[in-house]
């Protein structure tokens, strides 16, 4: 049965080549055949269908009326065959979990919302989640070691796409018993006398640099007592009463015990939390994950669709 199906598709491809070239010799060259085998293939197809598909005249080869009707069906059959093969290839490639890397803060407040939305679209898909705060995790996405990364980053290489997810405001996080905790707003210069905790320049370079730039713009220098690897660690220090910090928070705010959040007057342009993926490797699972993010966070990313041929 497999040999018969393969033979029939081969005949259909030969028929389409001759129909498009309207020349047996040009079609044979295109298919990498000599002309006699191609002629025999067309004759075999005509015999199977009981129809003459081509007329040979003084001006070359022409499709018969039956051939014109069959050509549109031949295109449809070849497209279905292509989709079948591609779907089978992707199913084999996806014989593993969707590999997601995300920052600690995303693991706390974004992933618990995003994963159920993804499960609604792909209930049978499995996930492999790695906590990672390095902006360089995008290299792992580019290399194919990860499928998607959820990290705080400002830009990605041309081979990758990114989807900023949440709109955030910048707050000063203070121990709830601190004298400044009931302030309406705070400016950066008011933080100079506080024991400040900041993100590590190694773990969160974009975040760290954004703070340095903001302090300089406010006419002062960033002085700090503590460095942390994650936003969660910053908030833990604040909650323990050991420090204050400048942090991004999505709205509406969720309560963090022992921490008061006061809006910051000054502008700090922190990289937004974003999904990063490689468009060239988008399959049904990655596509569903992106769609879940789009619906959950009401963003408008440029996501390739199944219908537009992201599998091609």
C-alpha cells in the first residue's frame, strides 16, 4: 500500500510539472528525469484516470479540459501531502516537553496564571520549567536548547521574537513599619539614607543598569548595601526589615506580608518581562503557549498562525 501511495503522488507531481511547464522536456529537467520515463508516468496516470490529460499539437503541449479540472485537485492533493509530512515531522520533534525557562519573579506571579491558560489549549502537552534569571538565557532559545524563555529583557537578536507581557509601575518597597511607608510618593534622592538592596549586575544586568541610570538622572549616585539575584530575594530582605528596594510591580498589587509599596516619582525604565522564542521553530505547542500568553495578558504580539503557514 505504501508503494502504491508513493507512486501515485510521484505521478501527480509529474503531471503538475508538465502542466506548469507545458513542455515534457522542461518538466523532465525540473524533475531530474529524462523525458521517456516522464512520458511513461503521464501515460500511466492517464490510464489510471481513464482520461487524456494533455494534447500535443504544433504549438506544443496543452491541457485538455479534463486536465484543467484535475490540475486544481492535484494542487490540493500535493498540499495535503505536504501538511501530512510536516505534521508528522513536528509530532516527532515534539516527543518531549515544552522547555520553558523563567525568572523567579515570573515563576511566582506570571507562570501560575499562564500555565492553566496553556493547558486549556493543549491539555495533553507536558512542560519542563527551569528557573533562570540570566538575560543570556535567550542564547539557549536561539540555539534550540529551550523553546520559550520568560525573562526581563529589553531586546533580542533578529532571529528571535519577543512579547512583552505585563504592564508594571515602579515602586519603592519598604518594611511596612518604616517611617516612609505611609508616603504618597517617594523620589530617588529620598532613598540615599536607606539601606538599599539592588539586583545583582551579574544576574539582572538590565535591571541594575536601569537603576544606575535613573539615579544619575536624578542627580545622585546609586549606593546600596545588599545585592540579590532575584526580585523575590529583594522583597524577602525588605519584609525582614533589613533593606528597602526599587521594584517593578504589576497592577493591581498583590499583598506581600511585611512590605509596603510606595509609588516612585522618578522614571526608571526597567526591561519588561517578556516571552522570547525562535519563530523558525514554532510548532503547535509553542504556538499554543504564545496564544495563551496573548489571551491572558491582553497583548498584541506578532504570532504566526497555523493558517498562515508557520509550519512551512
